[in-house]
C-alpha cells in the first residue's frame, strides 16, 4: 500500500492502517467499511455528499481539479490520509492524482483530485481511500473509499 498524503511519524502506521482497513478476500482489494465517523462532500459546507467522481475529458484538455472535503465526527484525529487499497491499481497510473489543500488540521479537510488526460484514450476506474487515525496512531477512527471513473476521449 502506498500512502500519497502522509504526516510525520504516522507514515509506517498509516501504511498498515490503509492496508488493513476493512475486510476483503478472494484477491480483491479490501473495502473500507464506513463507520459514520467520516463523510466525503463536494463542498466545504457538507451539504452535498460525494459518493463517487466521474470525469470525462478530451485528450487535449488541461488538467481538471475536483475538490473533496473530508469531514470527521470523532475528534481528536491525528491525521487524515489518502491512498489506495492494497492490490488495487494506483490511481496515478491513470492520470488521477490527489493532494491535500490548505490546513492539515481543518475539519473538513480539503483534498484536490486532479485529472490529467495523459493516458491512452479509454475509461479508467480506481478508488482513493481516506483513513482518519486517532491521536495514538493505533486506531482507525474512520475509513472510506471514493470510486473514481476517468474517461479520456479523442479530440
């Protein structure tokens, strides 16, 4: 498991948490089981739930950014991390990147998902996994996957 957003000494713990969050089996990537302690939104006000992202771009289009606001309900939270599940495809392979934006202690915490239409024309599917860990960095407070579909079309 690779962690894209990391916070100090939590890196090693975060790697194991991202890798172990949720169940799974049969060779499929484990799925986070939302606990209600975290929600994803398309606005900072938290009025619009974000269940997935679908983006269609022309091959020649510039990079497109979609904000994702991660709200957690059970403070104190030491870090909110973004990565992808073990055995899953790294979304960056498909031109789908992620970065935190603004204050790392904000609630909601903003991440920006960017779409760069550099891969071949086609439709790509991946998922970003968000994990909130407690102050001791030993417990997962919340875990949620965000499915992303990126279609790149010919000009």
